[in-house]
């Protein structure tokens, strides 16, 4: 079982981590002892006596201090290396724990794909590439959330703080203006609450559990259409069936990313989204009338200016579900993204 293999690998990392912590503790204690020893040797030196005698005194102390400082210079990079190794192992353990939680939720889904990814990545010589696929996906999400918080919520809170400081100064001098500023602060607070609600919804739409996958997608496309003044067509084929929440959420992320790319980079005016339910799989198609691009040039574009990362994120999401993704596009002919994922646990 994949879960047993992951737990065994995690235990091995725990052992390695404990060994590194012991080395780190020993090195840090030695480093602190050297600091105290240097201080003691410096305190025992009589500088006033040296100033009135031609003889070199306390030569032993000086040489010893020099030796200890040289040793300290060697210990410092060792401490940094040990801290980095422990941090790397902590990341690996966190990622394994995340996968184990997924396995606990759905013991069968994506077993083959996860086992292949884990086997390939763990056996790589460079430990920094461990679980690269999952790390890039998780890190991309973290960067997106951090960017959203920084660009909206943090700036709004900063503005609120400045207005609060202004109100404190105006409280006795100009009460009327102070009231106006407080009213303005109330509006800012409402905006912050709405922004946070939108972020929470994007992280985990509650409508999945209440109204189902199809209506959730339809509402997401309506928001996109109203915000960007484009036409979004949505249709389904086949009978809607119960889809695991992780699959539904991943497909929604793919739709959002594909539509965002179509609007931002392809300048599309019409986007067609189709979901086809079959007995063992679900097929999602996102088609636009945008500018299109050369699919074969995407790796080069990604290396040069860090664009195309959205497409790579989509691929990783789909592969982690043991699905398939196909991207067809040519300059001037729009883009079509087709995703097929299994929806039965046995598959």
C-alpha cells in the first residue's frame, strides 16, 4: 500500500531529523562554550600591564583566543548547513503527512499516480528536489494567497491604521471630521470582510456541499462574466453524479485558471465550458476564441520570464488525480483545454 510506504519513509526522515538535531545541539553548545571561553580569556588579560612593559605578556591567552575564533569560523557554516538540512526534512515530512491525509480520506483515489511520483522523486539524488511536483503546487497556492493578502487586505488594514491615528488627533480638534473619518473606516472594514470572505470561498467553496458541482461552476463563471464583460457558456452532458470533493475542487481550480489565462493572456471574448459525465470518468473542456499561442513554446516561455506557470500548475493538479490533460492551441486560433479524470474510487 502507498500509505504504508509513505509512513515508512516518513519514519526514516524522522530518524534522520533526530540525528541532525543531536548534531546541531552539540555544535551549538560547543559554539556557546567557545564564546564564554573567549570572554573569560579576554577578561583575564591585563592590557594596562602590557602598555608599560616591552615584553609580550599573556601570549598564551592571545593564541588561544585566535585558535578559538578560527574554530568558531568553521562551526558557523556547519550550523547553517544543519539548520537547512533540518528545514528540508521538515518540508518533506509535512508533504508526506499531507499525502497520508489524502490517502486516509480516499484510500484508493490516485494510489498509482502518487506511488509513481513519490518513488521517482524520493530516489532522486538531490534531496532538494524531493516531492517537487507537490511542493511546486503547494508553493504556488501559497504565493497566490500571499499576493492576494498583500495587495488587498494588508493595504486596507494599513489604511485603516492611518485613519485611526488621524481620528485620535482630530477627536478634540475637529469632532465633525473625526466622525466622517470613522464612517469611512466602517466602509473599509466592510470591504476587508468581503475580501476575506471571497478568499475563504476560493480556498474551499461551501456551495459544493449545498448545491453541487454544476451550480458551483455556473456561479463561478457568472462572477467571471460580470467582472470581465465577456460571454461564458456552460453546459453539461450525461447525468450528474457524486464526485469526490478533492476532484470537484481541482476541476474548479482548472476552470478558473484556464478562464483567467484566456482573458488575461488570450484576450478572449467568448469562453465555452463543457462537462461530460460518463460511467467511470468526467471530461472537462474549456474552449475560447482568444489569441492562442504556440503550445510547444510554453517550456521556453516559462524559463525566460516565468510565464506559463498557470498551465504547469493545471497539469500537476490533473496528474495528481491520475487524470489526463490535452492543450490544443495555435496563434490566432484560440485555445482548447481538455481534461479527463476518473471519478470512481476503483479507477
